[in-house]
C-alpha cells in the first residue's frame, strides 16, 4: 500500500492531537488533586550515620564542629545534611534548617560568616531535583517528581531528628529557604504544621509563587519556542509543591526578602508569594538582582538581614562578635 503525503500528514496530525489531548487531561487532573496526600509521606525508623566530622574555622574565625550525615528511613532517601555546632556549648541551641540554592549542604554554610551560639543544619536535596533547572527536565519527569515531592517529608523527618538531639532547643527550630530553596518552604511548613510541631519562624528569600512562570524564566528548555509549554508540563508534574497552594495555610511569622532588580524571580512572582501568606510577616526589598555565589557582598547582606530578623524574634541567639578575635592558629 502506498501512503500519499496528505494521508501521512493527516495521520501524524491526528496522532499529535490525540497525544496532546491525553497529556492535557493528565495536567488537568494534576491541577485538581489535593497536594497533601502526595507530600505528607510517612517515614520509617530513622537511622543516622556520620559520613564526615571535622573541627574547622569559619570565614569569621569561629572554631566549629562540622558533621556531615546521612539519614536512612525517609522517602527517596538517604537524606543528606551538614550540621555546624559551636566548639563549646552549654544548654540547648536554637536551630535553623537551611535550604540553599545553587550550593547546598556543607558548601552552603560558607555563606554564613558568624554562626554564633546556634546550630546550623544545611539540607541537601535528593539529586534528581537538580534536573529541574539543569539538563533536560522533560526527559526525567518521573525521577524529578518523585525526588521533588519527597523533599517536604525529608525535611519533616530532619526536623523530628533534630528535636531529639541533646544540642537542640526543640521549641526553636526555624526553616530558611534561599532562591531555589524558597520554593520548598511553603509545602514543607504546611506538612510540619499538619504533623506538628510547626517551625518557629520561616524565611523565604528570593523566591516566588507560580511554578510554571518561574520555570519558564529559569529552566534550560530547548528549543526556546517550547519553553512555555514545557514549563507548564513540568509545573504540572510538581504541582503539589506550588507555593500558592500552601501559603494561605501558614501561621508562622515569616520574613520575605526579594530583589527589586531580580531577573530570575521577576517581582510579580515574589509579590504573589508575599501576598498569599497571612500575617504575621515582614517584607524586605533590596535594590539588587538575584543572589548568586559570584556576588559575595550581596549574599552577606541577605544572610545578615535574615540573622538580624531571627535574633529580633528570639529564633536565633545573637552572633558572638568576638568569636574570631582569639584562639587563632
């Protein structure tokens, strides 16, 4: 049988229409689903092992115990995190869980100059989540979805583990998200609020609501003409994390930091995030672009503003201004 060009074109067009129709149906179902059953995942018995421990100085001269650890028993595990503790401590310490952007885990702790009499815990995302903004996310949607949707449950398990540690004040555990990390804060805080206890305070810096819009502005979709459709497809796959779904339910006192010249998180997305969170909240705008490892001065300002706000609310102990003045090698 010889296929005529017109018949071939009609067949291909019909197949494409049917495929797009089916995909649109899948997206429609995702937008109608309750996100909480997909995020509030149970953890088993937690098993922790240290992968590396060291006594090192920070950039500000503090001598700190750094512990890198893995926790088994969590969805899409193991959970990886790095902990910074003072060399000498008395009593229980305020704790902040840090969700970084381009750099996570131990590397993200470099951006905090003075850790002070506090415990800092830097979370490391399950590796497939990095493909959201790198590589070709459309070819890895299944892995990305499983890893990204497991993040709130992983952090909730990390919070539960922290509260059992002898160095932690269980009533002063806060959650801080910067850039990419800010995307996960609303869903994670809602899961913690549902399970109990909630976080003491929240910080969302350089984040926004409307995941398809943020993906279109940041992800490496190729070819360029595919970007809007691809952003909506990937946004539907991780729809349960959409900050707009969770922000109206949050009760914790929250700090929002944004850059008025931010090219990666345009102001309309950060303003949407801020407007959806009920009081109490504080909004701090900087006349700057997006935070980035190549902009250390800006990073110091953002971290410093976060620390000052947390200290004012009793969620963090003031840094020791004399930490680096003695005991130098």
